[in-house]
């Protein structure tokens, strides 16, 4: 289900010791490991090689033009523990404007506000760049917790 939210979005405090910065090419291996660990086995990818290929495809623009200022990693003690990937013009039916193609947090670091902090930081960067909304996709049944968080943050179903 596609959800959209107007910008700006309220800031969200990250937990103590967690920082956010733009995703860099040097992060790809760590982000691939995080991606594999963040989903149940076989849901997103089945292997680290597949996860690495997915992350390289994001950088290459295969899922839309990456928006560097809104494609971020969260770090705790120097370790990548969360990631948000935001693009323009994804190659599938999506709402117009910036679109979050992935938002994932390591299972050991969930329920601390890291995902919400990443989303708020990306939204702030988008607003500063002149964008007026952000969209994303979530499956309400398979990802009910994420769906409820997005609703609480003001995302609404498209149409």
C-alpha cells in the first residue's frame, strides 16, 4: 500500500549514542549485512551476495535516482544499525515526488526510535531541498508495526 505524507515533518530525537549521516559507497558491505539481518529469512533476499547486489543497485539508480541527502545510515558505536534509502522516480507505480524504497533497522536496535529518526532526518533534507511530500510503500498485514508507525507519523493511503 502506498502512503504519502506532506512535508515538513516534526524532528525526532535519536537515542543517545546514535548518529545519522549520508550513506557512502564504503558503507555498502555493512548495509548489505544489515539488510540481510533486518528481514526474516528469504523475505527480502536469501543471501549476503543478493543483499550486496541490491545495495549496489540502489547506488546505481536501478530503483530510481538516489537522493543523497535523504539516503542515510544510523550509526551506534561506529556500527551501521539502520538505513533509509530515498529516490526520485522509482521504476514502478508510485506517488509523485521523493519515495522511500527501504527503511530498515537491525533487530537488536529496534523500538528505540532509530527508524523514526532516520525518516525525520530524510524528511528534513527533502523539505530543505524544496520537496513538499514523501511517499513509501508498506504492506499493512505483513508489516503491521511499521504501518502503525507510519500512520502515527501522518502518512496516509494514496487515493
